[in-house]
C-alpha cells in the first residue's frame, strides 16, 4: 500500500457510490477512508481505488446550497446548529480529542492534560487523592496524544485485579479498544501471530498485568516492543527496593524510562508513604536527576530541582478541587461507629475460644520455632474468625494449619509465614493487600488432639448462628434498616467468604420484608462476573433497595458509586489502606448522592477489635481528617499487628479482664508508641510534600479559558440539555420531568431512530439527567453519549437531505430581535492539519467546527459568539410569514451569498490560523524545541466552505 499523500485532500468532499463523503485522515494514495457527509465516524468505509469500478470511483464533489422550496420553521435553525455541533468528533479548538470522548471531564481534570502537553516528552506523576479521577486524567492524555498524531500505541501496566476496569474505562470513555495481557489471556492472544512477533508487536493498545510481565522472558519481550506511551497504575507498588517481585517491577520501569522518547504517566494516591527510598525511586523514573532530591542539601540547587519537578508532579486532595466551584463532584462523607457487646452465650464462646487459643500458644513455648509460629498463626486466625461470625469461627475450628513436611525447617517456616500472613492479616504492606478471602486454619495438629474440646467449640459456634444469639448480626440488621429508611443503598463489607454467605442468608428474609433485596458478591467470581452480577443485581431490584454483601474483592477494581451510597464495615480491616479503599468505592467522582455514609461495627468489649481500633484505625482516621487524605501505615503492617495480637494472646490477666478493653499491656503500649512516632513522621512528610507541590499546580484561571473554548466549539451540558429537549419535542416524544430527572418516551420517536437506538440497547422509555452522572438506572445524557449522538445524527441527516421542516436548512421570519434585515449563515468549517516530524511520514488530521456568521451587503462576514448566535437563531416570530414570502427572502439571500463565497473562504483561512494557534498554544513549552528539530504543523482550510443553513431575520418595523 502506498503511503504517499492522498489523492484527495483530507477533509475534502467526494461523490462515490451514489452519495457524498468526507475524506478522513487514514486515507492514502490507493485507499480512501470516507465518512458519509451527514454520518458519524462509526459509519466510515474504506475504498481501495484500484479495484473500484470506474462508474462509482470517487470524484470531487461540492456541498449544495439550501433549497428555498424546503424552508423551515422558526425553531429549526438553532436545532440544526446544535445537531451539527454535537455530532462533531474531530472538533476544532485547543484540544483535538474532546469529540472522541465518551465522558464529559470536569474542568479540574484538565490540569494533568495541560501539564502533559507542556512537556516535549510527557513524564508525569499524577498523585491525586482516591476518587478524584486519575484514570480519566490519564486517559485524557492518551486520547489527546493519539488524536494529535504524536503516538500510535499505548500500554497500561497495572495489578491484575484492575485489568478489566482499565479495559472498560478505555473502551467506554476514550474509544480505545485494548487487549488484556495476563496469564489467562496470553495463549489466546499469541495464537496465529506471525513468526517472530509478540503480543506487543501485534496489538497497539494493551493492558498488561504486573503478575504476567514480571517473568524475565516476558519482561524482555515487553521492553523490546513497548509502545511509545505507557501508563503505570499503582506506581508506588513498583518502586520499593524490598521484595524480589517489586525489584523486578522497578527494574522494568527503569528500563522503560531510559528511552528518552517514551511518554510515561505514573498514577498513585500514595506517592510518599514514609519510605524515602521508594519515593525517590518513583521520582527518578520521571528524570534520573530527581533522585538527587533524597540526598541534596537545602540550598539553591535543591530549590531549582524541586521547582523543575513541580512541572511533572500533580497532587491534589478534595479540598483543592473546591476552588473550581464544581459542587457536583464529590459527596459529603458522614462516618459513624456503632458497637455491640460480647454477652451471654456469644461472650462465653469468645472466652472459651480465647482460652483455647492461648493454650495453643503456651503449649509450644519450649518447642521448635516452626511449631511456635504455627501455633501463633492458628491462634490469631481463631481470634480473627470468632470476631467475624459464628460461620467463620466454626470453619476455622475445623481447619488445621499444617507444615509441608518437606525441605529444611527454615524453608517450611518461610512458607508458613507467607501463607498465614496472607490469610490472617490484610497484606504485608500497603502495596500488597491480600485477596485471599478463605477462612484461615485455626488449629494445629497438636491442638486437634483434644477432639472433645474442639468439637464442643464447633457445635457451640454452629448453635450461635442467627440473630437470636448473634448480637453483631442483630446490630447489622437494625443499622441497615436505618440506612434504607434514610434513603441509602448500602454495601456491607466483610473479611471472609463464610461470613459473607452467612450474612446474605440471614438478612434476605428480614430485609426483604422492609422493601430490600439482598445479594452477595465474593472473590469466588471472576472480575468480569462480579461486574456483571452487580449491574444485573442493581437493574433487577425493580423498585426495591439493593443491599450488597461483599468481601474485599470489591474494595479495588470495581467502582460502586452508581449503585450504592453507603458502606458498612461489618468486619474491621487490619490495614487502614483497605479501610479507605472500601469507602472509596462509593465516595468518589461520579457519585450522585450529596451525602454518603460509612458505618463501622465493632465489639465494645472485644479485645481484638479494641487493639485494631486503638493502634491503627483511629490514628489513620485522625490523620485523614487533619490532612484531607489518607497516609499509609508507615511500618510493616504484619509486624505491628503481630505485636498487638501477641499482647492479647499472651496476657496473663483473666479472660474477662482482657475483654474489658484493658489495652494497657506493655506490649500494646510499646507497639502503640512506635506506630504513633512513625505515623507522625509520615504525616509531616506527606504534609510537606503536598505543600511544596500544591504551590505549582495550575489554577482555575489558567485552565478554565481553554475549557470554555473547547465547550464553545463542541457544546457543553447546557447545550446538550437544550438540544435533547428540543429534538425530542420536534420528533413527537417530548420529555416529561420526574423527581429524579427527565423521562424520554423512546417508543414515540420515529421508527428509524427507534431501530438505531435499539442497536445501542435503548429500547424502552429511559430516565435522563444532564448535569451529572445519575444513579443506577438513570442515564447521564452528556454530549458523547450514544443517545445524544444518535439524535444529532438523525436530525442532521434529515436536514442535509432536506427531508421535512424539523431541522430545515433555511428559513425566514419577522422578528423584533433585529433592527435591520439580517442574514445568518450556519457554516461547517473543515481544516486539515499536517503534522511533520523529522523521523516519520507527515500525519494528516481533520478538524471540524460549526459556526454562525452574519453576512451584510458590504464587508466581510462577522463570526458570532455562542450567546449571540443562540439569541438570534431562537428569536421569536413577531408575526406570521406566508410560505411564498419566506421563499422570496431566502432566494434573495442566496443571490447575495453566491458572489461572496471568497469572503467565506477568507473566514475559513482565519479560523484555520486560529486553530493552529490553539493547537500550538497548549503545547507552547515544547513547541520551540521541536521546531528546531524539524517538527512543524501546517493548516489548510478545506474549500469551498459548507453552507449548512441560511436564515433571514426581517424586522417587523416598517413591514406592511
């Protein structure tokens, strides 16, 4: 295939196969990529010119002027203009990508994009707080660079549980179809590849699991074929020096970052967790010089380096977003703690299990290190499970912790430590939170010899199932009923599978009688199945309140803000990062509720809960309130929790004394002081980091002008709402206002449009909102939503084909809105941008915009701003104008316009120059250096200008 300049200019009109088309940038000398004149990019076709029959071979075409005989009514002008604007995908303005987005970003989310565009090679660390929208911010950068022709491939490197989320986000929000590369998909992706090619050679867009890529042979393949743009999710977990896996990840990222032309964006909500080495390793991936900040003394050199780093580092908390005066972004989070008492049979069982656990530990005091550790882990598992539920307690008592009996004792000890830490605790550190939800082994071989005592404990635990004997379950039921009564939709998080299924079974009946429906989602389902289950569950609630019981498989990877508005911590987590992640699934960007609630249950006289609260969770919450963000636990969570629980297990006091939360044991006091000291240090480091880089971030006054300019070209939320309401009414399906938005009776729309919407899954009357994402079942009609695009394309196609008066191309009316006869032109301007790089063939881009100009008898046409064009196109008629008179006014206007096409060409040239200015301005920091190496952009207006519509406004004064 030839790669020379296309025979037809990009953006020009051609006639082929009985209709008119626009030439798209992917064309070449032998192949034309064409979009129907009134259609969308999705309708594009590719014509191979050497095989095209001569009669249908493409030839130049011109766009016809409006037909006076098809003049329309008063409202059709504004409807046509709005339809033409909202269907644009290759819009003009400062950003090339906004027409390709499936999401309407908030203005504050443009900050990382503008920072990236001011760098010649993008190296950016986005460290915004949880829930602000880092995925959207990174996707905006990727989409913009793709649409500017600066990259052609990209890869996302992320933990395995986030692969599907990234795949969905890229596809739905940025129209980037990426392949997930991990152990379960690699064989299928490799099947049929040409000899010598890897997955990364063949697929331009990939999402790569860290677990898959860490093997040396795969790492080498990826590093060799790595795309020119890389996004690294959870980047903080890849830069720790300790741990073989983390060292491999860090070496991979260092290798990728060594390519001076590779664009890289790193995402993390916790860039600095108290580990100075890890933090400076992360900064060094942006530029090796930034690692020196770890050792460079205070002085001018350090200040200069820190100032340079500020242009590569954006870190904001929710308080920083408030200055954008966007009140629709985040809800208020109300937190509350509720307690239950370990009393009666339940308290007696807890006492017996605690005695049993202590006996296991004491029995091995003089045994081998392996036996001691096995007893400790089994005892700790029992304490955790009995604090969770009778179901988890019974299962833990039945399950024995066994050594492998193979290999030296040191190796067996290492394996036991790793296994037990993963099942009993919540991860070795904040970068490796466990995904194991099975109930851990709660006994050892030696303990199991006392079969009678063990069977008695199991039987007692089984008998305590149910609200009559389980005060924790009874408290949960009352609190969930309260949340439902207050209008909340709760998700209940628990630690173990056994507890999750127990709660679902026990709550189904009582909550069902209160108008709720209960379901359970655990790690037994794959990530895809979890997402499908939640969506189906929310959709099938059918007016009832959905209550979801979940394990921590949902604390990462699946966002719940569209379905749920409250979080209940049924089991306390032993890692504050996991605690915040749970609440962050609901309290995040896109939550429709103004208030979300977080409820934490714990035993008031449970020493396990008391120790976790005192040493970890209370401190984490205090620091979060002080700083506005979470700071990870600045020490190995395992070591801290083991020290705390050892104190509970080895206390010499009576069991019932221990249950009175007398947590002043020396071991707990020591762990508490150690954690307090470390956490205070981490807090101050986090505060200092935020203070330094907050001073350099872009402010609203620097970003909003670009934002408003982009909306002015393509249309914003207000334009969408006005258009959808007007279009629905004109098509015979007016919107009906409801308590939670608007109702569109889809079945009243024209049959052809109904068929088109059915292919998009919209077949029944739908609920709409315009200003922000709606709750589950309510559609957010933003400019890129398929419903809005379908309405715009339907009306535009009918108007361009001049079928009917709904969105006619011309008209005339008497009005008081003007003092002299005024001719308004709706123009479609098409501009070709040609990007020249020294090491690549020229890249052809197409930009389109729909503008309104006023044309007088003398002088050039005057471009109207959005407000003035809306005012005139929506001007009310002061009196009726007969159809014959309307046609005469339109014909006279066409006679005035025909000899003035050169004036419109001059207008198009001026707009092309402004487009180049916009295109370059947001890249101004990098453009000068690039021009020195032969990088330049040319613009060419596509002529003649398309006159989409023509309206004549005639003043009433003086008209007989």
